[in-house]
C-alpha cells in the first residue's frame, strides 16, 4: 500500500484516504489548439516503468490536490509537493537522482 504525505496538512495518508488524479505536469490545450494537440492532451499518457510524477487528492483529509514522485516498478515514494508547482522541486529531483543514478531527470 502506498503511503503519501500531504504537503499541506502534513498527514501521512494511506492510498485509501486519497484519490489519484493520474499524470502530473500535463500541458493543457484549449480553444484554438489543433485536433492533434487536443487529442494528445485528452488521451496520450505516459506509462513509464520507473520514476513517475502523479496528482493526488487528500479526499478524507484536507481535500487539497498535491503532486507526488514515485517509482511505478517498486512503488517507492520519493516525495510530495504542492500542486501549483510547474516542475518537481530541485531537492526532490536530487533525491531521485541519488537513488536512481540512471534516471534522466524531469522533462
């Protein structure tokens, strides 16, 4: 079972207290975008084996959305951070790189 710490209220919650929001840091396309851009936004998702960034909501707690970095292969959670972040924090990326030297970094 995943245990994620909410960066807002500080509670370490089991995944049963949370709701997944799937992939984080998606570029959203609105009016005026091409059909291909909109299709990619709606349907094309990364499904990596390894480090992945996801959205989660602390449903049975503070109710806020946050982002998490975890390994989809081992289920290891590297850390969580506020949902308003445009990219993973540098210290979190350094932590991932220290544990996974072959990781290419956030793109």
